[in-house]
């Protein structure tokens, strides 16, 4: 499962990112390779964006023990050489719940917007794989869980090097 998630991250990058930014009518696989590996961890749900400078960013939910767990956080890697080399992951968001499903988009004004959602599905007996997962939620104050659960976004004006505070999105 871990290898599959990394391969999906690789394939997603190859198909979507390396094509010209204009009129993508058909995709071609340029190459596939691992662009980020966190040994023993599950990576999922990548989203790529290309800045005006040509730098490519990929956001994903990383540092996970498995698909559904309380430990997911939003991470970002970058390439300045058309995907030949990549930085180590930078943590963009790591709240008290499962941060997952990042979206990354360059806005018309050049700012970046990252979106994500949080989940407590890890505590559901259907998905719960360990007592640690369930105890994690039990240790959190209900007010913190309520404030942390939902859909969020944040913005960057410097290519994702610094980010605004998280903003809750209406659903």
C-alpha cells in the first residue's frame, strides 16, 4: 500500500505537471519515478501546481501510518529543475486531527491557495486499527475537536515559503 501511494504520487506528477501549461488536451507520460518517500509511511492525495517562475510544487497528505489514521499532515515538496530533483517535505499544516486531501492552486494574482479537510474517521470502529488512534481523539478537548474539524484553506504570497493562518471554509 505504501509503495502504491508513492507510485501514484509519481505517476500523477508525470502525467499532469510536466505538460505545457496551455491547452492540455491529451496527457503523455514523460517519466515515472519516486519523487518523495517517507519510509514506513503512507503518502496520499497529491496535487501539483506550477508557479510563474517555473517552480513546481506538490502538496500531499504525508507522514501517515495508513490511509485512515490521526497522524496525517499536509506537506509540500518543490522542484526548480522541471522535476529532476525535489526538496525534502515541508509541513504546511499539522493540526490535532487527521489533515488530508490537500488541494493546491495558483490564483490569478499569483498567490497560492492550499485547501484541505480534517477527519475523525480514525476513531470509528469500522476504520480504527489501533487503540492509540481511538485514545488520540479521547484525549482532545471537545471544543478543540469542534474547532479543528472541517474544511480549511490558507494562502501564500511567496511561493509557499510562508503561509497565512488557516481559514475555515463554509460548507
